[in-house]
């Protein structure tokens, strides 16, 4: 364990949070994509975080990583629009199950976490610089 | 003689090592603020420092083997990492995560300041020693 592992820990969090923001951005961008490459409406994705223990450390302290990206199992949003080319017999169009409000909140939460970790890195950097000039 | 200088700085060394370790644990807490099921950890600084200074913590000291009466005997101790405790959350969260960002940020800032205070003290100590060493 050394101050260098603070960079590793906070850096892993930056990467995980930015991936979360990427997924959120994809969800927001596709919130109206009624048909994807497979002909099905887009499904909202979510990232799942897990602790990433530091290599060579027995302590359960460590950074964070994205364990997997899962698909949101919520039902598709139905919109009544008989003139839509993808409408079914009843005149309903299946739209992605993206909750725009929830995604926006998710995005804000991710960016706040990102900022907190940037601050940790800056603090560790200045502490290390001071430690290196010790005794001068 | 060198041993006496090392002895002089032992307290500061132990303190700053623990501060650094705590900094790392707090950084891990902040990094895992959104990880489901993660439990926030912390170090009881005062208790850990007392343990280190009493010589209870850590691995048994390594002693230099001397094969001649003119060899200088020395020993080095390797401190073990401090014991990690779980933080009691003030408010519970649904996903089982006990990191409270406000608390962690406050502790992190507090630890940073104390680390810097330790650095200043060590610098002063070294300056005093250097002054005493001037011919």
C-alpha cells in the first residue's frame, strides 16, 4: 500500500463513473428509438458496480469496476399512434423503456461522484508533492 | 548514533504512515460510493497509533545478525497495516451501501489537514536537527 494506490483507487472510480455516464447518455439518446438493428425497441441499460480489490492486497479495500451492463427489464412504453409505420393492429407503438427523468438523475449522480474522485486525486497529488519536498 | 536519529523520528513516522493508510481507506470509500453492498471502512487512528508506539502492532522486528564484536547491532520493524473497522451509517440506503459522501469527504479533508500538519512537524524537526548538526 502506498500513496500511489490512491491514484489507482480513485482512477478506477473515474473510469467506472464515466462508463456509467456513457450508458446513461446512450439511454437518453435512444429514448425514442422505436426500432433497433434487430427490429425491437431499444432497451435501457444499467451498469452494475463491484469492488475491485487492489492486486496483492488481502484487505477488502480497493477501487471499483463495472461488473456488467444489464438490460432494464421494465416493460416497453406504449404510445397510441395509428399512423406510425411501426404501429401494431391496435394502433400502439412500442417505445424504449427509458425513464428520461431517472436517467437525468443518474447522470447528475455520476458526475458528482466523478467530481468527488477528481478531488481525491488532486488532494493525493498535492500531498505527495509535499511529502517529496520533506526536509528541504 | 544513527539509531538515535531514527528513534527521534519514530513517532512522526508512525503517525504519517497511519495517516497515509487512512487516506487510502477513505479514498476507497469515496470510490465505492455507488457500489451496491459496499461497507464503508475506517481506521481508529488513536488506537492504532498507540498500538504501533507500544510495539504491539506489526511483525516481530528483524535483527541484524552480527558475527563480529565490532559489528553494530540493529533492528528494523515492519508495521502491519492497521485494523479496519466498519463505519456505522447515519442513514441506511436500500442497496446496502453504507458510504455517506458528506461524512467521507469531511473525514478526507480532516485527514489531509492532519497529514500536512504532520509533514510540517517533521520538516521542523529535521530543520532543528540540521541546525544542531551545523559545525
